[in-house]
C-alpha cells in the first residue's frame, strides 16, 4: 500500500499538472477569441468576393480558362494539408491526418503520384515519415497570427505548379470550425477550380445585381483576374478555419484534462484520508496495547 | 450638394475604411475614375495605387490600395483589395526597406520578361506608392 507520504506527493504532482492544463486552457481560450476575430474580419471580404465571382461566372460563362479545365489524365496530385504545429489538442491532428490517409488511399493504385504542401508541423512530420514528397512547408502559420500574403504566396506556387503540369489536381485538407465543441476535417478541391455556383440569393437581389453593371475590362477578363484570387481566398479561409479549430480543440482537450485532474485529486485525497485514518487507528492500537501491557 | 455616398474598403484581414464621402476617386485598371452619388452600376479591377475621397467635412483622405476590385453602386462604393492602408497607417520604414529590396530584385531580373519580373515589378509599385503616400503625411 502507498504510504501517506507517497500519496501526498502524488496529490501535489497532480495539482501542479492541473495548474498547467488550466493555464493552457485559458491561453487557448484567448487565442480562440483572436482567431475568431480574424474570421469575422474576413467574412465581409469573402462574402462579397463569392457574390461577385458567382455572378461573373454566370455572366461570362466559364470559357476555356486553364484553371477551370479538368484534365483527362490525372497522374499527379498535390495535397495541401493544414494541421497545427503543436500537440496537446486532443484528436485534432490525428483526425486531419486520417482524412489525408483516406484521400491518399482513394487516389493511389492507378499510377498517381502524390505530393504534399504542408501547413503545420504535425502534418509535415507525418508526410515525412511516410516518405511523401513535400513540395513546400509552412511552419509557424497555423495557430499564430498570419496575413493574407501567406496564402497568396502558397497559392501562387500551387497555381504555377498546376499550370506547368507538375500537378493535375490540388486538394486542401483542413478543419472546419463549426463551434467550439465541433470541428470537422474537410477535403476540398481547389484546382482545377470546381464549377462556381452563383451565390444563393433571392431572385429579387439577383436581379439588381451585376447583369446591368458596366464592367471594365470585360466580364471574361475580370473572371480571369479573379480566379487565381479565388484560390488564395480558399487557402486563407482554410487556414483561418484550421487555426480557430486548433484553439477550440486545445481548449476542449485542456478542459477535459483539468476535469480529469480534479477527479484524480478527489480520489487521491480519499485514499490519503483513509491511509491517515488507518495509521491513526494503528497508532492508537499500539498505545492501548502498550498501556495494557504496563498494567500487567 | 446631392448627398453622400458610402465608401467601404475591405481586405481579407479587416475593414479598412467604412464611412460617408462626397466623392471617391479610384485607380481603375483602364484609367482613374470618380464616383459621385447616383453613379451607374460599375465594376472594375484596380491598379496598385491610391484611392482619394473627400469625407463629409470636405477633407481629402488618401488610402493606399494594392490592386483588387471596385464596385460602384448608386449609393456606395465597395473596394475589395488584398491589402490597403490609410495614409496614417503606412509603415514608412517597412515600405522603404521593401522599395530597396524590390529595386535590387528588379536589377537582377530585368533580363527576362517572365513571371518573376512581373512580380518584382508589382512589389516595386507597391513600395513606391506606399513611400510616396507616407511622405506626404507631414507636409
């Protein structure tokens, strides 16, 4: 049986752990707030962008733009995998990696070469361990503060690679932030750009939109200009979502850890009290026994 | 005065400008254009340059804009740009450093007319406009 002192040390250790998990929980909570602010900051831009792009696509018709053309033979794929740099966030990274594995499994077999663009250390380590080619890696982005230029930079490289024929398809895997309690790993195709649906709107709003606008240059040229930007927007939103999800996941994981610590402290305290009581009882027995012996 | 229009400049990171203006001038890719209230619906790409507008007090305001798109409607102008800064928010030191970098890069690239050249040129434009705009601050 554990001695009194052992139990006491153990309780102390668990309490220290609890302090750490609690602090991490609070840090994650404040970072989550920051990430959510960036997300709300991005929404007006994204909304307007999608609206304009949708109506331009409808009007200009999707011509033979290379970014929209689906290639007949797909032999090279690039996967943009967004994960976090750090662990201690529950199943967050493993869920994303599982998703990547399932995509890889789905695509391999028919002579397809898969390469990766990694955001985040965890995904990078995984790709490296499995001997995938890593075209580009960006560490210290997800979970921190980053600007739109990061996604422009990454997007340009992907588009260049796509146009040069280094890849025939590009997918992005990221974690969609549904709520603080729910984050879902998602696969999205970004190149060739999937057919753009006009944004869902009431007939009324649609009528007064772009069709009567004067466009400079022509709608088709505008569309050409906007398509690469659409890739950047997609990547940026994927990064924002992943960052927000990471903090939310870490917050939940740390909350659970703190709760587990509390449970452990409770049960250990119980054990400690029992042990103390037992030693008091045995001490008393000794004293009583000794007194009896003296009486003779 | 016929009235004011609303000008909004949004970037992916935040909304840079959102206020009422008397007139807005923006650098369209096919030429600079001005917008007053009641403008016909109009959509255009923008060059790297400077948006000027007069606020309700008639004071001129300047905003650096890194390309993007502008939409004019009868009652408002919306600008979508990858980045944009009000004159007072420009980081002059950083812009100057970027200008130097861009010049060096351009000196190296000038031989070939490829994508790197175009990007270096854009970087140069951005830095030039930022520096130019920031330097008018204290006059």
